[in-house]
């Protein structure tokens, strides 16, 4: 293992074609559009950070400390599913998630996103009503114990030795003592 400011690099499947447990229909086409949009943001200087949060609840609360990773690469696999790679940051939350994923405890994930075109409610393969759209966006991938999409999970984890900071010279800009040199009247 090498020393790093990353706790881990993880990869896996964030979305598969089919009907989710939330009765949303994800298609090869709308997943493809989401993947293209994500990769565009990843490649764009100053683009949207597609982050990973410890949970949807923490992401919804906009809890900055729950943001434990950054998606660095996405692609659409031949089966239509969305694949990703992400750096997990070397913070206490990041290290906890990295170890939990490596041990298979925090294995499942869920997307944060939305439809980017008109939502439709349709019948599909035995379902009387599922919602779908021609286009969608994924703005985050969060850890969850209850994934809505079957097979949305971490498939590979590369742990790094934690960066300990001992090679960094530390200095402080605070003032401990104040000396009064001249009084003004």
C-alpha cells in the first residue's frame, strides 16, 4: 500500500436497466444519457462534483462532512448498466466507509438524481404503473442499506494507507501573547 490522501478507490454498478423497488423504470437509453452527462461534468474544469454521501438523509441535509467521495469516472457497460469509479477521501467518515466497503458491510448504493425530460407513467412488464422519462441526471451516489435498484453495489475496493501528515511542517498563525507597545488617546 502507498501513502495517500485517499482512503480508497472504489468502483461498482450504480444503476441497472429495469424497474426499481420505487417503481421507476430505468432504460438503457436514459442511463446512457445520465452517464454521458456525468462524464461531461467530471471532465469539465469547474464541473459539478458528483459526490458520494454516507446516506441520502445526510446528502439531503447538505451535511458537508457526510460527503466521503468523488466520482472520477463513469461508463455504460454492454448490458446497459452504469458503472463508476470514485475516490474515497481520507477523513474519519471516509476511512470508516472505506473499511466498511472492503469488509462488505457498506456494499450497496443508491443514486441521487432526477428526470431531465417529461415524466411518464406507463405500464411495463407486469407493472400497472411505473414512472420513467427519456432523459435523466445523476448528481450523486450514496451509501445505503436499502438499495432501490437490484445490483447497485460496490464491486471493487482498493484501500490506501492513511496519510499521517508527519512529513508536513506545521505552523500556526494565531497570536498567543499580545504586547501593548503604545497607547493612543
